[in-house]
């Protein structure tokens, strides 16, 4: 472990030297790539230096114990050794986690797609609840939310809403949200007071760079149309809405929430790029599913991952068996307890796999 840490620390120092090179400083692409790599190594670099200091403190205390003839100094040296040993063990556990294979998409912005599924209007209303939950979580993290496309029903719910979350490590925190979310509650439209079960699906896609997914003009068809409001009513007489069809894959993306045709086209291409990238990524992962699939799961759209039970104010994440009786807080964006538990569960699985 120490050898691996030293190699990474040497790389960090090398990058620091390279970033001082005027030629690199004048090359925006190389500067961005090296700065990103250094940022990813920062935690390990800090942990390595702290770990070295702890080992040095232990050796110094051990030497003091062996050389001292004073009982008080010996007692002090023993305490120093015990403290250093405890810090060493804690750091080793932290470093093991830091050395686990990283998802290359973890630092990326995300595109989130929320759709009402089973349950009609109630599913659409729940989709709106989920959008508000993620928006508030993003606010708590200091991230920015940008709506890219929405299809609202007459009750204020969303048949579909697509939005981007921009912020540091957004994908690393939100990737566990992909799947089917189930709600159990009495709908406002229910006169008999019966509890209904509805579902909405969530897809979290890492934003793809143009260099990762190159979309050729010959491979897309662009159609324009008038944007519409809830229930399909026309709200715009100009053809500002855009539909982009990717001919090789058949993926279709529509955007109408932008202020102009150009902005809608740009947003549609960003969503298209993310969907193509996600499709390629899932095809690649499927090849190694038996070897690499985590029990936590971050991609299966049909997998029922969580239940929100209103009568019992309960939220249950079925992948890790976590139940919290604080539904109101969760829907207000207090997701960190759930996301941290999912992260820990995945790290545990990875550590077992690493063996």
C-alpha cells in the first residue's frame, strides 16, 4: 500500500512541476486535464503525507522508549506509540477507500430524467415531488439546477422532466438514484381515503463531453415545432421547440423550455450526447455484469430501489435495507444520510472484490 501511495504522491509532485511550465500554462486543454488529475489525487496526497508523519512519530516514540531510563518518559513514549498506532489504523482504512477503483464519471455534472410511470396523474405528481427533492438537495450542496425539458399535466405534475445538475462530484452523489421510485399515499383526487401505490422512474446520466461522443451532422435529423403547455395547449406561435433524432441509435430528444430555437437545440444535443454515452456505457458494463455488478446498483431503470410511504412517514431503500422514519425531511432534500449509506455499501462491496 505504501509503495502505491508513494507512486501516486510522486505523480502529484510531477504534475505540480508541469503546471509551472509556461508551455503547459499556455495550453488550455492540457492545463485543464492536468489540473483535474491533480485535484483527483489531492486527498491521497494529503493522506500519504499524514501517514508518513504518523509512522515517523511511532518510530520516534519507540526509540525514546528503548533509550530512556526515566519511568515517566517511558510512560509518555508508550502513550505516544499507542496514539500513533490508532491514527495509523484509522488512516489505513481511509486510504483503502481512497485507493478503490474510481468511477471515471464521478466528478461530472449530471442530466437527470424523471418520468411518471404507473399511476397516471398521481405518478406525475410524485415525479414533481422527486424533482423538488433533487432540486433542494442540489441547493444544499451548492449546485446549480437547469431545466432542459418538461412535460407538465393539468394538476401541476410532470409526465416527464429533464434537468441538469451542475456541481462538483454531482454524479458521484446522485448516481444511486437511477431506478423505480414507489410512493404509497392517499391521492388528493381520492374521495374514499384509500392508499394508492404509484411509481416514477429516475435516470441519472453523466454529462458527456463532445470528445467522448462525437455526433456527426449526417447522423441527426432536426425538426422544429411550436412549444406547448400543460395538457398540450399551445403557448408559443413560433417554432422554437426542437426535436433531434439520432439516426444510428433511434434516440429522440425534444427540448422546448429554452428561450430560443438555438438554446433548445444546444440543450437537446447535450441530452442526446448523455443518452448515447449512457447507452454505450451500459452495453460495456453488461459484458462484465457477472464480475463487476455491485449489489447497490446504479443503472437498472426497472429496478425498484426505494419506497416513500406517507401514512407511516417512512422511506425505505430496498438495495441496502435502510429505513428512515423522516419522510418530510427526505422530500425537503435531506438525502445525505441515504446517499452516504449507499456509498458506504458500494465501497464495502468493492473492498470485498479487491480481496
